C-alpha cells in the first residue's frame, strides 16, 4: 500500500495505488476528464496560439545574453526558422496535450519506460544537465505559483470522485505533464541547447504563466455545473477499511508507552505536546492525516532548515482544516495524536544533538514527516527495537555522528545518508515497504563500512604498538650506554661512536632477542670491553688483559657493524683511529706524554626539559580516558572528531583516529590535558542508547 493522498503535495492519490488506477478508470476518470477537457482547451489553446503568433519576439527576449554568441546573420536565420515552424509547434503541442487526456498515452509512456535499453545508456552531457535544470525550474515555479489553485481544483475533483482523485502522474493538466509534452515537440527542432531553453521560457512567459487563471476558471465552471456534488459515504467507508487491513492492533506495549507519555506531558505541562482539547462528531482517518502530511512534506522541503516550527501534530491539524471541505468537526484520535507526538519528540532530540554536522542533521530532520506517516497504525515502530522503520532512523543517526568533513571517507558516508533520506522523502517514505527495503540496504552498507574501518584501525593500532616497542627498546639501549659510560673519562670519538653507531647495533640485538638471544649480551660486552680498552691501564696486569681481549673485541665490533651495514670507509677510519689509540695506551712512555692531550671528558648527558604535569581535573580526565572515547578537537580550521584508539601507560602516548579509522592525532597525555585546559579539546560523553531508545526510555524522566 502506498497509503497516499495528495501525491507530491498537490494531487490526491488513493491509499492503494492499484485500487486507484483500476477504480478510477472503471468508475469516473474518463467522465471527469471529459468534463474539464473542453473548458481547459478553451483557454489553453488561445494561450498557445497567442504565444506562437509572437514567438520570434518573445524568443529573442528569452535568449538574452546568449544572443551575443550568435552573429547577426545567424540570429536572423534563427528567427526566420521559428516563424516558419511556429504553426507546426502550436499544432503539435496541442495534439500532444490532447493525447494526454487519452488513457493510451499513459500506457504508451509506461511501456516506453519499461522497455529501456540499458545498452544505449551513456553519461549525461553538461548541456543535457543544463537543459534539464531549466526544465525542472520551470515546472517547480509553476507548481509553487499555482499551488492554491491546484489545491482548490483538487478539492473539487476529490469531492466528485468520492475521495478518489486523479494522481498527478495521470492528470493531463498537471504543470509537469504540460511541460513534458512541450519538450517532446521542441526536441526535434533544429535548435541548440540554448535555443531550446529559450523556447521553453517563451512558453513559460506566454502559456504556463496563464495556468493559474485557467485553473481558477475550471473551478468556477465546474462548481457552476455541479454546485452540490455528492458522494456515497459507504463507498468511502469501504475504502478506509481497506486502508486499515495492514494496520496493527493497539498492543499492551504501546499502551504502556502511552501512559509514560501522559506522565511526561504532566511533568512538562504546559507545553506544545499537551493533548489537543477539541470536540467533534467525527475523527480524521489515516488517509486524511497522510494526505495532510504529504502536503506538509512539500512545505518542509521548501522551508528554511533553521526555521522554528510547531510540533508536528499542530501543523497536521492546521493543514487538515485547510484541506477539509466537509462541515463536520473532526478530531485526532488519541493514539494517532500520540504517534505524532512521539515522532516529533524523537526528531526534536535529533535537532538538539550537537554531535551531528549541520548538513547531516538537516538531511535526517527531513524524515520526520515520512516517519510519522509510516507510523500511523504501526505501533511496533515505537515498541520494537527491531522494527525496520526505527532501525533505519537509528542507523542513519549513528552513521552521521563524528563525521569530519575534510575526510573523503566521511564525505562518502554523508552522501550515502543523503541518498537514503532522498528515497524516504519521496513516495516510498510513506510506505512501510520502502522503509524495510532501505533499512536492509543501509544496514548492509554499515556492516561493510564497519569491517573496512576495523581493518584500518587494526593496522593503525599495530603500527603504534610496533613503534612504541621500538621507542621502548631505544630507551633501554640509551640507558645501557649511559650506565656503561657513567663516571668514566673517555675519548670524545669513542663516546660519539657508542651513541651514534653502536647504539644501532645494540638496538638490533635487543629487538632480535627472540631469534638470537645471545647477541644482546655479546654486543653489550663488546661495548664494555671497548670502553676498558680506551682507558689508561693502571698497571702491567691491566695492560696485558687489554692486549688479550683486543682480538676478540675487534672481531665482535666488526661483526656488529656488519649487522647494521655500517659504511665501510667510516668503519675503516674508526678502526685505524682505534688502533692508534691502543698503541699509544700500550706504550708506557707515550701514554704518559699524550694521554692528557688525547683524552677528553665525557660530555654530560643532554638534560631533557620536562614540564611538570599539573595535577588537576584535566590531567585526571586524560588519565582515566578509556580507549574508544571520543574527543572534539578545536582549531582555526574548525572542529575535528577523534576517537582514542590506543594509548601506552608507560610513555603516555595516545593515538586518535577518525570514524574511518584513519589517524587524526598522535599526542602525549600532558599535551591533551593542556588542550583541555585551553578549551581546544573536549571529551565527549556518549549515550550508548540509540536515538529512539534515548527518547522513548526517558519519557518518564522528570
């Protein structure tokens, strides 16, 4: 069931589209069109003839700046061509419009759409896009300008047919139908894109601008011909009953939810959500409410996103009264009013949420009316977490959280959300089947996206683990070197060699302990022996011991340097200098004369400036920040969302990623705490509940 009236906000369509098409054709569609056709053509044909008579003049005005693109001779030939075909244009156009009144035209159009040959489909050119934009603008302008006239004409047609009016797709005088018919006539003409657009605008200025007058005359003539149209109440009742065949029975769970809503209303009294105090001898049926919602959807699409609006039920009730053509005073039954309020409360919460980007929020808020329409008679939407309508809304909201506009993957998510919203704000948004289909598709999309992001996060986490392990290993190596050289006077060249070269040998040995467990000990021992070998011996015994260890030391040094592929020329210079140093130290006389000149004190270890952490709330917040937490980082470029993917307790390093799993920040805990103090970062408190559960579960919160 489509459960729609006023298709696209203008023309009534019956609750069951199949029933409309068959019912109208069998009952009175031909009869109704037969009545309005001669009246319509009486005025429309005159407007077309007048347009064609002065087509060259108006065409020149509409061509505007594009006239400068053509030479004078070309322009004269163009006007001569239009004058030569203006009669054909008028006749062909009137013939096409006349065809629309024939059922066979609709069938032919449908068949043509069904038999689309996809092998011939190609990319749309820029010129085609330009032309289509101009056509759409003309159609939209007509619909907006003549909305009141169309609504009035709708009212008459609806009464005539017992609330079974002609849908816009079948109505021959609907603006889009008239414009599309003109396109079929203009396409074969020898005109370029700018020329065709100018011709469309020519008809807009001379023909389509007269539609409001024609519609008003139609209403007057029809009312005069049949001042008190009647319809059979039993037929309407039967139609309404058909609508409710798929409606759910009021459940115990929904009854409990209604009681919670009553308590919430009492706690917030007075508010715009209080029950409407009205009296009447009849109730609004679902098809009438959906009819009003469909009209509101049009207004909602054209309104300013930031415009403050009343809760949905008040807008619906106002529109119902505007559309009412019966003298009966009607009311909303309580369960329908509750459904509208529940939907409004959910979207009010979405509107207040600060974790959605404005573009995403604006898109999701457009679903309020379609969701309300789909919820009428479908109470499980509010009582069952697994309901597809509710699931889709929850998924769209969750997908829109923490998106960074400068991230390509996040922009793709925004586009996918916009695509889903676009589907739901069309006809399918008023049908449960449409929500169910899109809920399944969007859920599959999110699952694939989640797996993709998880893979990226795993790689980012492993990289940080490896990097941190390397940093820890490097720290151990430097500490080992410092411990071995502490308090010892060594040649500057040896100290530099240990810190700049042998540290890499030690690092390779330390990180490879699992494969070669003995190498670390050998490398440390070689360092210690090298230090001993370059210090003046205390006596002959030490001198002998040094001479004894030198062969093994040199061999281990060469082996270590080979492991890191140390430069051969630099290696050769080092060993020559080391040999000279050993010779001097082993010669008693030379050692006494030169040791003072060669030996230099070991440079003091570079002191790292450490900023003492401030013990405050910010420091404590960072220390307690759990992996998976979200932080909003602010800068001159705007806000950026980051999720804490990994942190190291020892080094206090922290890795933040975006929603797509890509690295955003690698930061130290002290720096993050400082950003919190300066207001450059904010830790986000996340409600783990879905957006619908958040609202529905808090109805009784006072």
